C-alpha cells in the first residue's frame, strides 16, 4: 500500500502542517553567471559570452521538509544545487547553512563541515559510487576521511544498507551487480553514512522506470520522516516533484517563476510556464 501511495498520479503530497523544523539552508539573492570565452578572445577585446544560469534565487529549506526545484532542462536547477554544495562559486548572494554564509568560504578545509552536512545523490549512480570499488569501500570512504575507524564505519555501513532495503552481503559486491534502483538506494545509504542534515537529489530518480521511481521516492520520504532530514529534490518532472515535495519552486531560464506549497502550485498554477510543464508531464 505504501507503494501505491507513491505511484505517480495527479494527487500531490498532502500538506503536512507542523512538520517544518528550523531552517537548515537559506538561499538569498543567489546569482551565477558563467563567462564563456577564451582568454585570447578577451585580450583581443571581444566581449565574452555570458550565461546567467541563476538569477536572484531565494528559498528556505527546513528540517523535515522537501523542497522541489522544477524546470525544463537548462533552467538552472543543477547550478543552484552545485552552488549550495559549493562545487561552484556563486557570483552573488548568500547561502546560509545553519546560519553560516558559505558563499564566501573557499577551499576544501573551510568547506568541509558544510559539505558533510549536505550530501548529494546524482542521477548517474557512477557519480555517487565508484564502479571500481566494492560497495563497502564506497560507503566508508567519507567517514574514514573524517577519522572514523574502519570497524565502526563498516558496522554502520551494514546497518544503513539494510535501512535502504538491501542485504548486508551487498557490501561485498560491486555497483554493476545491482539494478539502477538498487544503485540509487546504495547511493542514498552512502549519503546517510555522513549523517547529513540535507540530501540534495539531482534528478536522482529520472533514469528509473516509473514503478522503481515510486519505490525510491517512498524510501526518501520514509527516511526524511525518521531522520528529520531536509531534502532538496531536483527534477524536470513537476508530477514527480508533487509526489514527494512539500514545497515547489519552479525555475525558468535561471529565475524563479513560482514558489509555494506543492498542492497549491499543482492545483492553481499561477504561471503559464508552470501550466505548460504540467501539460507536458505524462
Ligand atoms: P538544469 O539543471 O536545469 O538543466 P543547469 O543548471 O545545468 O540547468 O544549466 C543552466 C544554464 O547554465 C544552461 O544554459 C547551461 O548551459 C549553463 N551552464 C551550466 N553549467 C555551465 C558551465 N560549467 N559553463 C557554462 N555554462 C554552464
Ligand atoms: Mg540539471
């Protein structure tokens, strides 16, 4: 029955009043401009090509909540995520994680605490799991770097692999021995090893079949409730977002065109673009 609830349909996630904890991430006036153009071209005085990938984006993500970022390909969703993880330098704006502005921090050492708190699950499992490593070694990599003992990390890996619904024996295997859905479960378990406050899922279910998608969404929703996680859920599919997200932010060409409770955005899209996204969804 749990599965059925998550099967894609027109029904958005029911509003969950009172689930909102303290803000974990606050993004204020975030901007990212990519300057494309070779150095010689610039020296010759040619104006480099500018792409405003993200323009004045504001949002708040709280514990126990899921915020969806939705928009068609190229709308700036991944760039927002990469800025939040500080895989990109924001051009302007603030990224407050537990109140500290990480937009102005530079270098792995300064960013390490924020990077532990915010863990990413990618669309491509090969970006979350090294295909050449056994699952155990992928999962304990981060904790060992933080100084945890091998024995303790392995023990937790065994517990977490079961939490995501796979047997402990999976730890001895390699990524290619699992299906796409199982690999995403393992990627989620790997993220949980770092005991994060936030999980950023960038198109994490987009490559999966609809029924497998539903199972992974169900797992995320369950983990979120049990662990009081905040989830930033990125997808091009407004309907997938509606199933799991409490709030939805719709992006178009780098700007936010709509932001509100998922049920409201779906029932009364205030923007033509959002209506078009809804109409385009299968
Ligand atoms: P989405 O995730 O919504 O598909 P992206 O954030 O990946 O969108 O991209 C937003 C825009 O920024 C696109 O126009 C894309 O081409 C551009 N862009 C993204 N990354 C880079 C980069 N590293 N260099 C130049 N342009 C980029
Ligand atoms: Mg993207």
